[in-house]
């Protein structure tokens, strides 16, 4: 799927794509990496080290997919930089801890430079209760599609600037 997204971006068929590897409620198993249990079942690990190890294997697989996508985007020259320099790729989850169903401190990664509008290579921490939609609203601005609000946004994220 990553190759299809890269090709669509590279050929300018689209500059927007959504790909969900697995949703939070999915009980998908991953036998091809040695995890036969369902993902959702494992996320309710209750501190069981064996279940946590299997969740770690799934997370490692997901990150490998992201890494492949980002490497492909970075390998394609575009303008004065690369395709990745002109993209914004969000990777994350709607839960920070599946065992407790926490949605605070979400593990969100934003890759790419958004056409030079984002300074990358940093870890930014925002106030508790900052809606995820604030990031999405900030991304809309960078895509030339500003909106007054998006979902439960309360404003734009500061500190992303390039």
C-alpha cells in the first residue's frame, strides 16, 4: 500500500491519502510475524509480560511499515528537496494505553516538512487536553485549505513552524 501512496503523490494524482493499518477495535491477528492472538485482545494485557511482548511485536511491524513509507518518500527528488519534504505524514493512535483506554498523551508522530512550513526532527509536548484536531487544523492551513475549526479543535498548534 505504501508504494501506491508514494506513486500517487509522485505522479501528483493526489496529495492526500489515508491508510489505516488496523483500527483500535480490530482483533486482527498477525501470524506472519508470529502473533496469532488478536490485537485488541492483546491490548488488554493487564500487565502480562507475554501479551506485552506480542503487542511490542505488532508495534514494531507497524513502525516498519511507516519507516518504509518515509524512506520511499525521502528517496524521491522533488524541487529543491524530496517528496517527503513536501509532505506531512501523521502516524499514531487514538489511544495511548489500550489496556486502560486512555486517550491522553497520544503517541502521534508528524513526519515531513510540509513544503518547508514545519521544522522537523524534534519532540514537541503540548498541554494536557490539547485536542488532536488542533494538529489536523494546523495541517489544513499548510495545505492551503484553512478552516475556522475542525472537529473538536480549539485552535492551531504553535511551534510547528519551519
